[in-house]
């Protein structure tokens, strides 16, 4: 588990499902954030290389397409080093990241995710390429949507989670047009 709880507040860029392409506008959001999270289906090390949050911390997990038969052959070591689940202790609570595909293939079950990670304040998943902010109960279950060019469902998307030690957490959903101007 990574511990970033010593910070008073953090701005966190959350992305998923880049499938080897990171939209430049989302790359800019990441550079304006303190840390960055990728919830899987990265598919290429260059995506991770383009993620430069202010504090330098990038947390990424494997997706169902993150295996060495999909990634470039010279990046086998990168994909094999990625965890299936990441836990990050933040100011005000625990954030858990996983791709979500093991909780229901077409539509991961939020109740299954909550049951698997009951101590989390927020659970981040990807896989569906659909942006979701389920804050009806704790832990929150959120999906940033696709941040690349594959099945973006209206345009590349991401979430920005702002956390603080005063327990005030907010989620901002961002979506860009299908084509950059």
C-alpha cells in the first residue's frame, strides 16, 4: 500500500482504457494534478511515460488487455510489473484501484466491488469505457471512462478527485469532444 496521507490535500487525475493512446487534453489535466491513476488497459509503456503529475506519482494497474501479447515485445518487463490492484492511503481515506473486469465482464458489479474493498473510501475501476460516479453509498465507485481513442462514448474522458484531510472529497467529471480542436 502506498501512503500519501501526510499531504493536507491532493488533486488526483484518474484515467483508464487508453489502449495505447493518451489524449493530449487529458495529458494536460494530469500535468496540472498532484498524482495520477490509470485503471488499466494501458497497452503501451509510452502512455505511462506521458503521465507527469506534479508530485511524480503515477499508480497504474493491469486491465484485461494488459499482457505481453498486446504490449510491444520490448516492454514485457513493464506490463509484468503492474499490479492487479493498487491501494493508496490518501488524506481522509483509502482509495483502491482495479480494472473491474473480474466483477462482471460487460458491467462490473458495484456491490461486488464494494464487498471486495469494504475499507475503501473510493473504488476506481475502468473496463467499460463509460464514465460513472456512483456516490450513493460508501465506498464510492467511480469510473473515469476511456482516456484514449477507443470507444470513448462521446469523447476522451477522465475524472479529477480532490481529497483533503478534512474529509472533504469531490469528484469532477471531464469529457472532451471526439476530435481535438
